[in-house]
C-alpha cells in the first residue's frame, strides 16, 4: 500500500478517459478514439446543434448506446469503496471529465461531472424551464424536441466551443483549496483541468499523485509522484485494496 487512506481528511480525485478504457469505452482522442470516426471539429462543436442536429445525435446517440452496454471496472470500484470506507471527518470529492456515469454505477456519490453526462438530455434553449433528465433513447433516427418549447433537445454534455458548467467547476476548485491529497487518474497531466487543479492542490500543500497509462509528454512538476500503468490495476494496489 502506498497511499494510507487513514492519513487524509480532504481528498480530491480527478478522473479522465483512462479510467473507463477497461470498461470498453474508447477514449475520445487517439488511436481508435470515437472521434476519429466522425468529423470532430463539426459534430463535437456547439454550432452543430443548430446546423446538423441529426448528426450530433448520431454521434452522441452512438456513444449513449456504448455507455449503456458498459460496466464499471476495478478502478471505478476502488474509488467507490474508498468513498464508502471514509471515516468520520474525512471527505473525498470525485471529479470526472467522463460523461459515462460509470462512477455512479459503481456506487460513488456526489460525483462532480464537469463535462456533463451522455445519459442525460436537456432542452437546447437556455431560457426553457425543462429540467435536465435521464434519457436512454439514442435518438439516432429523429431529433427529439422539447415538450415545453419545441426547441431541439440535446445531449447534456459540454461541446467544443462551450463553457464548462459553473457549479461543478466551482465545487471542484473550492474543494482543492483545502485538500491534503490530490490524484489525477487517466487524464492528461499537462493540460487543463488537471494542470490547473494540481496547481491549486500544490498551493494548498497537498500530496499530489498522477496515475496514467502513459507518462506526461511535458512533465508537470506540480505532481510529486507519477505512477505509469493501467488505472484498474494500479489504483487498487496503491490504495491497499
Ligand atoms: Zn424547451
């Protein structure tokens, strides 16, 4: 065991695509990434919602179907167990860039989804009062419309050209201010959000740990420890599970 879980009172964990790879979900970028098969620049961009909404749904509806068929792996399970085994006075905020909801399926609570959730839909109009809702329909044959205002309904994920939702980002940054342990797992350590989160954690005096399949291309000195390997193998080992 490398990380003695009893020693830390305020933990922040950031997860990215590498955590879901073992669940059969392809990463967005890189070889075999889901985006390679589509025109990322256009379909993943916010402008496609109005210009090519049916194509947007073909992309995210397909991802929705993959997500519905996926199951959590030992990396998700280890994080859920860590949360479940926290002692009184200990806190762990789980922040994820993943839109697959697998942390929740593994049993994690209060997951901070900074890029949204592909299993949720919402009205495309910012002025509409329709609440975001769980939606398992891939909508690959027809674009759904809002029952209140008839605007096209969209997947509740952050697209290129869009701001991150304010509340989850604020929650994460607030937790980093007084954390004593920060882990970034399965995500790039040299670009945002991990690069800015680790600076916040470093400023708070926290222990900072990076876990990923590949080393950082531009090593980020704010990470004190780097572990290279599969998240589903390394994480249970490091946490002594
Ligand atoms: Zn609406």
